[in-house]
C-alpha cells in the first residue's frame, strides 16, 4: 500500500460548510472517508496559500485513492490534488533497477 499527500482547497461552494462546521468536523469527515476504504489518515492540516490544507493518507492503493478523489471532487465543494509519496527505501530500490530507455533524439 502507498502513502499519498492530498492537497485540498475549498472553492466558493465549499466555504460555507467549512465556516458552519469548522475544521474538526472536516477532519472527521475525511477520516471517515479514508477508513471506509481501509486506509488511515496519518495527518491533517489546514494551511495558507494555494491550498487550504493537506492530508496524509496511508494504507490505500491507487484504485482506492482514485475512488476518494472522484467522490470528493465530484461534490464540487472541495478540489484536491493527490501526490504519491515514496519512502527513502523505495527510492533506493528504484535506483537499483535497470531499464532499457532511450531519450528522445538519441
């Protein structure tokens, strides 16, 4: 199973719900979604900037991560960007594998 960083932002349709429920309820809703697919919400933070927050999700695969993204984005109340995170060990394993790749024009 992989680990994902899910950055999220609230468009105009989602902000009234955040103002009404507050941050704790949004975290609980996210945790319930992740658990329903067999995963774990490892971290959840609100932020300033391009994204309103970030969640770290563990214990799901690409299909389950896609299921979450589709459900959340289809609501129109939240927009997400999901990034797969790699451990240093996973990167070490990747660097030890050989491939047969030719760059364009070479």
